[in-house]
C-alpha cells in the first residue's frame, strides 16, 4: 500500500496543476519506500528522489501561488506561509542533524506533513474552487 493514496478529490481538471500534484505524490511515495529500505544504494536513490521532490515542490508552489494571485484567492488561508515553511523544512534536510533527529527522521516527518496537507480544510477548499472554477471576483 502506498504512503499516499491518490484520491479523486485532489483532481481539479487543470491538467498541468494536477500533473504536478500526482508527481509530488509519486515522489513522496518513493521517498517513503527508500526511507523504509535497507537495501544497498537506497541512500543514493533517496538523495536523488529527494532532489526531484524538492525541485517539483518549488515549481508547484510557484504555480499554486500564481493561481491564487491570478484568481484573487484570499491569502488569509495561510497557504503562502505554509508553502514557505514547507520549503524551508525541505531545504533544512541537508543540514546536519538538529534536535537529535537524523536527516531520515526529519524527512519522514516532512512527508507526514505533506500527506496531511492534502486533507486540510484550506487545501480542499482551494482544490474545490479550482475544480468548480468558482473564482472570487477581483475587487
């Protein structure tokens, strides 16, 4: 069973946006598999997959922030701050261990946050808005 199961409720109908989400989910699932693996070479694969996940996250955050701005989505939901914090957490993975947690443990914690992000009320409201093209009107 995958760490994150793709759900229809994540679909918006915006092909590029949905493709980014699906890629992030696939990469998160692969990272989770690598974290559980003790196989030779799993650290090297983990590093490679993590690099791809970080770059796709940066791309996706830019896309989502642009969609929010373009459609005058109320930033009060805290998406922008959540994005900044998530990317900062990902970037900090490459730093030496902090608070007694290894890089693998910190990456595992970030994956849990990523998984939970899809289920938040704010994320579901934004996805629903995109899905229904129910964009707020500019003031």
